[in-house]
């Protein structure tokens, strides 16, 4: 999938803080893909998913560094990483929701919009599950560690990631037949 995306024309990347935040008094952000073909919107969704994947890697690395900082535990650094990743995820979510609204409304593509909605819900599930897993591995909770529950949560993350991959494939396939 990465090689396919690399071969396709690039969609302008929206700087997260400036473009994803609505200005006071404006109802709608002027997304650069607003009048672009459906394929461009789908490419942008894939780019946002790549940004989310990078955010999850940063979150995991930040958590590993936090755990390795024992016995003093550098919580301030971990909190800063979580804050930065949260901002990235929030900006991606705002843009994904805008793409969904564009597909559901002006583009009249309810199937594609439902794929994007499913993707957003799956990402919320994934983030909540990863956060719970990281919480269960913190020093304060590790003494009460429930290995069966942790295994279930890890399996849930894996299954959610598989479902995300399937939705992305469905989105790409159905977008090709929509134009």
C-alpha cells in the first residue's frame, strides 16, 4: 500500500494547527481538497491515516521511554508527548470528519462517507484501547496487572488495526467505482 500511495500524485498536506482549527466567526474551514476529485479526498484520508500511525508510534515510544526512566519516572516528558500526539490526532479527526461531511453532502457519496465514519470510529476504539493498555503498564497499576485482560486488549488493538486496513481498502475500491 505504501508503494501505491508513493506512485500517486500528492495531495497538499494541511498544517495541523492552522488549517484544522476553525477561525472565530467562520462556519467552515477552507480545506485545500474542497473542490478536488473524490480520489484526492481518498488520498488525503490515507495520508491522515499515515499521520495517525506515526502518532501511535510516537505514543508507544514515549511510553517506553517513560517506563525506562524508572525509578524517578519522567512523567512530564511523557505528558508532553501525549499532548503533542493528542493534538495531531485531534487535527486529523477534524479533517477526517470534514471529508466525511463533504462525501455525505455535496458529493452525494453515502457509501464512501460511511467508510470514513467507520474509520473514525475504529480509530477512536484503537486510541482508547492503547491508552488503557499504557495505563495498565504504569508503575502504579502494574502490581495489579491482569495478564489475561492485557492480552485481550492487545488482541483488540490488533483486530481493530485489521479492520482499519479493510475499511481503507474498501474506501479505495469503492472510490474507484464512484468516479
